[in-house]
C-alpha cells in the first residue's frame, strides 16, 4: 500500500476517535439519576481512573478503589457541613460501563461535567492513579456547570505521610482542593441557597493548580500560653447554611494564622454539639453557646450570623468569654448582594480584630 493510502487510513481512524470522544458522554450515559430533594449542601461525586499503561501496577480495580475510598471521603465531606457525597449506586446507574481513564481527561474534562449533570451534582472529584503508590495520585475538582477546575498534583509524600491511613491522605487532599476552590465553592453555595439557575461555562474558565511547594497549613508558634477558642458554624437565613459554614471554616483558618489561640477542631465541636443535642442554628443563643463551650474545655467561643440586611449581605460575629459570660468582641462585615466573595477577602482583618486582646 502506498504512503498516501496509509495516511488516509490514519486520518480516518483519528476522525473516528475524535467522534467517539466527543460523543462519549451521550453514548455511555443511560439517563439521569432521580432529582434529589431540595437542600443547601453542595453535591459531589467521586470517580477513580487509571491513566497511561500502568493498570498492572495497581492491585485493585478502579471499582474496588472507589468502593474503598467513597465511604472515607463521605465521612470527610460530612464533617464540613457544606458538602455531601453522591451515592455510588447512582453513578453506576447513569454510567454502567465506565470508559478508559483517558476519556475522562479528554476535551477539557467534558465527560466529568456531563456525568455530573446526569447525577444533579455541583462538583466532581476525579482521582487519577498514574503510578504505583498513593504518592502518585492526582486529585481534580471540577465545577460541573462552569467547568472551573482545581488540581492537586501528585506530590512526593514524606515518609510519615506514606504511613498514614488512606482516610488521612484523602482528608489532606480534600483540604488542599478546598483551599484552592474555596471562593468557587462559596459562590456555588450562594447560588444554590438562593435557588438561582446554575450558570454554564463562563467566558474565562478558572483552572488552578496547587503550587508544588505548598505545605499544609500550620499554626504560627507562640511563646506564651494561648487561650482555647471554639468557633461554631454560623447561623444563616433560609437555605444559606452551606455558604455560612464555608465562611466559618475560612475564619477558623485565619484565626489559626494569627497564632494567638488554640482552636478546638471542627470535628470535636460537631461531636459535642451532637452529643448535647444542640443544633448549630441554636448557637445564636449565648447560653447554649457557653454550655457547649464548657463541654469543649474552651475559654472563649465565637458565634456568628450570616444574612441579608437591606441590599447588603452581612456577617456578624462575636467572641464570648466562658467564665464571665461577657461578650469580649462584637463586629461585622458587609458587602453588596451579589458580591459576597468580598466577605472572604475581609476575613483576615476580621480575624485580627477577634484575636485582639487575647
């Protein structure tokens, strides 16, 4: 066969491959999952893929890896109070025959978005295995409706991390993704809370990759004894609980950076409130906040309220001393409705004000 004939055959195969990739979502999806009940939490689904030619390097199949990782990730996301993991059976129903890993990575992750829409998800987490150990797993968070992508590359792990449990590694990866995507998650939670129509791809899609030198957040060391502070999730108007929880979590991080307090872990706060049968929304009552603070062995607590006042979105916070029941700090920050991302930018200053005098 002449070279021209080989060239034509090659071009035909390339055209067929492109057509298959472009239509893979439509041909592989069997339909949409049932519409979930209304809720303010962000819905996320998980998909494990294996890229390249390294499948033999992994002991378990992708399905087995998902079955192991899904309950662990579900527990991590539940603790955030603003995310929930979609049941794996729904993914199996809408896509009973998952395609190869390269299909998920093709065409600007279009398949990830198409599957997410069929699952009524807000985000998809793609876990790409491309090496022989957990140290070469890449995590990608994709906004199903805008296409914005946040990526934590496969970084070499320290020896101590290699000995960590899979849940600890998933938690660390989620925290890295969360810090990259916090603004996007916050804005999505706001739109969902308001019942606004989900936007499609904007003119400029966000794609953030974590700096290879990025480390886990560590508190600034302090020479003097620091008070123990418990920060509760903020109460919110209507279905804005997820957005308020993201604001509270961001404030915790900013307070930790101040290096003036010891923070009670969020998981510990949630557990104590559950044991005491106290709702986060009930903590706008100072007496309940103080009782929970005593159970947490905290010397002071921070409560807050996120809502609308006139044409503004307002975050009000206060710091209460447990022993004296005195409100040691009361402050607020606000922004025009529709520009709530500005509240995230104001949190460092608010944290400094809260920590002043401690």
